[in-house]
């Protein structure tokens, strides 16, 4: 897997719940770091995304994150309340 270009480091920081990489064919990929529940999958969440460039991938990740409730963010995969 090729190293991410320097400008992609910002994407990695913006989306800590995702692993990002640039394939040998020049496609940008992202995979979730956490598992999806059945409800997440029913809502349209997916484990992997790909795009032609970093801006398009960022837009897809933002759309995916909008499908999940805030309580199910990567730091809280079971939707538990912070106590």
C-alpha cells in the first residue's frame, strides 16, 4: 500500500474513525476502524469507500458519518452514554 501524500494527513486527522490509503491504481480508499451494527447497515453505512480523489473521499466519509447517530461515534461503538 503506497504511503499517503502529505496533504492527506489532514484527512486522517479529520476522520480518526477511518483508515485511509491510496491504492496502486491511484484510487483513494477508506475503511472504518469500528464494526457496524445491523442498524448501521440498515441505515446505509458501509465499511469501505473509494473515490478518485481526496476531496471526493472526504465528502463520502462525511455522508457516511451523517448516517450514524452521534452516540455511535468511533470512540463509543455501542452508543453508550458518557458518564
